[in-house]
């Protein structure tokens, strides 16, 4: 267990404490824990990672109709086999959309971020603290928790709780200001009006994302 403290300028100078815990939670077990609505349906997006080097738009098309999708109930997420979903196509990535459909038909967003490779505990703490503190006007910010995932070339960030569309837009704006989040990822997420993070390995992305640690932020 690691404890750190950071003085957030966006939160009237108050101290923000971050505790990191080593964790053995599997990615497929972690995802359903992010939503408080136990009947959520998650959106999986399939995209081809074979493209011209540096052509980020082809990896993550803006138009959702450019990619096939699959709706997966919470109850099925822990047992899903991503290899079966891709039908053996090693270049096909399975991405988790931030959009979640609730039992009553409403849509909400998971809080997910793609962190640049210039990662350190101090920069992670500052970035997460500032993003969270900056959201104080949109929803009640007390203690929160989530997971940090090693994606192989960087890190993925998942925080517990769901946001409506306007809250998610503010969340992404604060993430952009933090300076730690992948700028192209943010830009395309804002254009699409949802974000996507990869869940499996492909020929171009051979590392399967794994949970590195869980955290609590106060």
C-alpha cells in the first residue's frame, strides 16, 4: 500500500490524499464494479488496428457506425471470452465504450482516461486530483475510488461512478487541462461524444491490459 498527498489548487488549497493498493482484480471483474447500477449494459466496440502508422483516426474512427458493436449485460461481463468475440482476427481490438445503458433506458458515461506514457505517481496524483476537484461544480465530490490499468504502452484509468452527458463533457475538459492525458484520445472522444479503451491484445497491441492497482482518493 502506498500513500501520497497533494495540495490541489482547484480545491481551494485543500489536501487531496491518494492511496494506492496492489490488487489482483481481473479486468473483466473490475469493469462491472465501476457502475452502481447492477443492471447496466456495457457497449463493446470492435475496431481494426491494422492501419498506416500514425493514422490515429483509422484506429479509433469518429463515426460509431464505422465499427461493429456488441451490447453486453453486466452479468455476462465476467465470463466473456474476447477471443471468441473477435472470431480469431488477431488485428481486431475490443474496446470498452464509456457509454453505459441503465435498466430504465437512460445512458450514462463511465469515467475512463487514457494516460500518456510519461507516467509517475506524482503526475498521476496531481492529474487525478485536479480533474476530480475541477468537477466539484457538477456533482458532489467526496471520496472516490477506482483502478489504474497497465495497457503496455501507457496506462488506462477507471474511476467508479457514472456521469450524465454534460458532466462527462466537463470531465473531459478538465482531463484535457491536466496535461497528462493523451491529447488525440481526448480530441477524438469529444468528437464522438464517448470514449473508448482497449480490453484485449492484438497483433499491433500485443500486451493485454491488466489491472495494476486500485486506489482511493479523498
